[in-house]
C-alpha cells in the first residue's frame, strides 16, 4: 500500500480537516495508483503506515517548474519523541535524490531512522532555488505501531511540527493522540494548550467542563499514590494548572516542586527561598544561602539565583554584586539572564550595561566572524527551513545579522563607545532597509564629524515613503544642504537605487486559503469583501501583546498615509473578543483603523501566524507579496509593489 498526497482545490474548512487527518493519520484509502498517473505535485510514500526503521519508496509527479530537471532532491527533517515544538532546531537535510524515469516521474528510496516518529519533506531542485512544499503544508510521514495505529509520539510530534504553520492541524493531531492514547498524561496539558491557540479562548472554554471531568478521574487515580515517577507528577501538575480548581492545582504544584528537588543543596536552597517568601527575613535567608554556596558550587543548583532574586527585591547591593559572579560561574545562565534581573536597579545600571554588552559582544563577534554563506553553501545548510529557497534563507540571515549588530551598536553608543558603535551600525545598515536605522547612523556620523557620510544616510531615510516632506527637508538641513539643491537631489536618487533592490528581493507570491473574520457585531466577512478589490496591509495583533500596543500609533499613521492612495489597512486581533472591554480599549488607545476578530482562528491558520505582531502586504488579487514585515518596512514595500505594477504595464 502507499500514501497519496494530492494537491487540488481545498474543500470546505471543516471537511478539509477531516480529509487531511484521514490521509495523514494512516486511514485506509484508494490503492496506490500507477506512477504514470501521478498528478503534478502528487507525492507517494510506500508503505503508507511504516514502522520504525522501515525502507520507504518515494514517487513524485513534478510541478511544471521542476519537470525538466534530471534529478530532484527530497529534503526533510525527522522528529524523535524528544524534539520540541516548532522547527527552529531541527536538522533539515537531503534525504534522497529523486531520479526521473522515462515517463517523467521521479522516484527514490530511503530508510526511516530507528529513532524517528514523524517526518516532513519538500521536493526541490538541486540548487535549492525552486521547490514544492505542498502549498506550505509540507509532505509528511507518520511512524506507526505494529497494529497499524500511528504512534502517540508521532501524533504529538506532528502537532509540534505544525505549530506556527497551522494551529488547527496541530490541535487536531494532538486531539487524535489523546483519543488513541488517553493514558499518556503529558498529552492532556498539550491538548489544552493547542485548544487555546487553535480555537481561541471562547472555543477552548466550551471544552473546559469535559477537561475537568477527565482531570477529576486522573486526580482520583493518582493523588493518594505516594511514589510516582517525576514525569507523571509533572504531567498532572501541568494539566491541573489549566483545568483544576486552585486548591487541587496547588496540591500538584507542591508535589511537583518536592519531586524536582534533585540534590540536598537544591532542596535546602528551595526551602530557604520559600521561607523568605513567607516571612521576608532577607538577612537570615541571604546569610543561609551564602553559607550554603561552597557546598552547592558546581552542582547546578539555584542557590545563587535565589540569592539574586531576593537581593534585587530588597536592594541589597553587596549581594547584587556577588550573586552574578556565582551564577555565571555555574554556566547554567548567561549575562543577559542576569542583566534582566538587575535591570530594575538604577544603582547597578553600569553592571547591567556591562553584562549586556558582554553578551551582545559575544553574539556580534560570532556574527561578524561568520559571514553569511554564499548561495551554494546554503543548499545543504541544515538550518535552512523547509519551504525556503536558498535566496530567501540568505536574506533572512542577513536580516538577523543586521538586527543583532544594530542592537549592539545602540548599546555601545549608550555607554559612549561611538567608534565601535559606528562600525556595528554600518555593518547592520548594509543588510537593512529600515529608515530609522539609517537615521540613527546619520546622527552618529554627524556627531563624529562625518557630514558627507551623514548626508548619504539621511538621504536613505528621507526617501522612505513614511518620511514627510518637512522631515526630509530637516534631514537635508542637518547635513548642511538645501532641500532643492542638486547635491541633495542626487543623494536622494542614489538612495532609491540603493534601497529598492533590497526591498524587491523580499517579494513573495502565495495565495492564502479563503478566510473569514468577524466585526464587533460578530458579522462574518470574507477577506476579499473587506479588501474591496484594492491592495491591503493586514496587521495581526492582540491587546495582550506589548509590542502590538506599542505599534498602534505607527499603524494609525500608516493608514492615514495609505488609504488616500487606495490601499486598505485592516487589523485582525487573534485573541480578543468583541464587547465593552474591547470597545473601551479601542477608544482609549485611539485605534482609528478597522478591527476585526479572528473568532474561529481562520485567518491565523490561513496566514500561518505563530507570533504577533505580524504584518502582510497583499496585492489586488489577495496574493501575499510581502510576508511577516516589520511595520516600519511596509511603506517601502507598498512603494516597491507600485513600481512593479507600473513596470508590468
């Protein structure tokens, strides 16, 4: 038997989930068709329900963009039961080379690693520049037990793999795992998490009564058992936090804390910290932790961490100076961890800056000493995500490098090291289109007496569409130039030539699944209805998200600029519910742009939202042309899209 993965027009959303799960989870279906009948983009694995270590045969009907290749690459990653949610740390590698036969079908074989429980794949050309990622879903394979059921860990790892790509699919996979394996206690808290993310708070709340009934049975079976494995206690405690009453949750938290104390030193330190929480006698507790340190040193305990938490809260500056040295000597925590704890103490601002600079310095030295690989080197790079071409991945690496360098430069500038700051920010600007970065770079050069260099960077900031005419004139004046001088005009033209290729290099082209959102009266609207046949900027956010709230004034300005040009600016909140509380928030925060509610999580899943804020630029057809944009980059991206349209006429 074989598993057929077919591309085609999707059915209705609810039916699509059933079809996807029926195919992917190993239900019986049509017999394996002859390879000659494979449709474009159709992939088969044989057998359809493999067991660990089994040999897999692969056949693929190529898309038109891949059909002319003599060979294709099956690239993917394998998940083990120990892997975590999301895909950032997985090794993506060449699994097999697909050879073309006389009929144009590609085929190969590979052996499942013994430890693998789930795998995801793409098919791409040997240069990694053209690929088939099954519409962004990725092709997938689940490992089964001897009785033909998908393994528990296969279903959980499938949920982890879809996290951020499609939360509904992740939730459904986790739910199926618990239907088949209800005694796998760790899966219940995972299911509660996926329900909240995929269904939203209102949808998850409808399932709470069932969870409480289920938890009561679990609690009844285990509460009186004196000896339980740590993993069992932790699993029940995590589930309790989400569904149980406060007293029952506290019972399992206490058992979890007691079971996790792995050494006498850690146990004593934990007892001291609890004593301080109860009685607030910091002098006694800090002295006790200090006395315990020689015994605990090198054993990976939290003795120094408990001491720092207490010292910062009570402002014992001598202890604040001592504890970071001990924490860093243990190697469990880095400089940024310590810096975040002491950041609230103005008296230790210098220590905060030093620790932050040291940590960022390590990162930046690593970044600067390891240049972005060329495209050829990225073909086999294990960090290149599935579904990303080598060109797209190179651009991502450059952006991450620029962000790290810019942050480090601002830290250096804040502590007076302008020369090193200049080198870092200039390096960052080489891979960035952010106008604020160029404004900052121009200011720094002007401080250092480089007026000519400042003028070049100010010109880049001035050409950004979000920069007003008055701001542009001001930047010219800072550089000692008249706004209508030939020199300033020349610099502006050069700035456009410098930035536009970088912006255009970020274009994408994919069409999200048809999706609906709701207005404040819970009327449902399709995205195409809200766009009114115009280009659009979508802003995904929530009022619980600090960075989202900080961006509200920027989104207001963005709408004021773009809507007169016929471009819709639509915001979709992923967590909030309509009602008086939300109305008050919108009014108090002066949210002047439309707010729609993703009550059914359709939009979040259609656009693959895993974190917010997230911004997208769509053309008039609803095709995504820029994805996951920084809000400051959107005006330039809209301008680039306009230039592309003009060039196509």
